[in-house]
């Protein structure tokens, strides 16, 4: 990697730790951070650390497990992709997300989060996907 890549990932680490814990902290984000979310059939935007944390409180309402986690440094931040798994009322669910994150210097907080979500996959769909070889 060259010296032009962002090395401070404090906000990124806080985001991932918050997803796992089921409580994303607004401290992961700059106060005026921009969030652009794409979910199945919809796209919407948010501004501000508190608004982003409130949205993620809906997405990650309980502790989760991350698998297939990959982080790719960029000149301005990090691209993060993962599969997230959790249980709701005893029923397993999963989803796949990709975040293109711009990280502020020198704060290390996220200033832009462009996220793509493949949707919520309940147990029946997970079983169907497994049977299909995924």
C-alpha cells in the first residue's frame, strides 16, 4: 500500500463493533456525516451522526455475527463487505452488506457511508440458498 491510503480506521472499527454488539455508536461518524443507503426496491439518504446511528438501531437491533468480512483500503477510506447473521424470536436471519466509507483525517471518523443491503434473508430463504449451493 502507498502512503496515500487512509490508515486511521477508528470510525470503521466502531461501526463494525457496533454492528456486532447490536448498537452502532454515533461516535463512529462525523457530526455532519452523509449516509446513502440502497435496500431492495429503495434508496434514501440521511445526514448527521445521530440520524445514522438511529437508522442502524433499526437495522441492527440485536447482537449479530459477521462472516465473509473483507476490508479494502482506498485513498480516502475503506470498502467493507460482510455477511451479517442474527436471530429474531429464535429464527435465524442473514443479510449481505457493502459499505463504501470515506474516513475523515485526522479524526478517523466516517464522513460518508454509501451502503448496499441485499435484504433480510429469513431461515426459509437461507435454506433455499444453501440447497442451491450458496
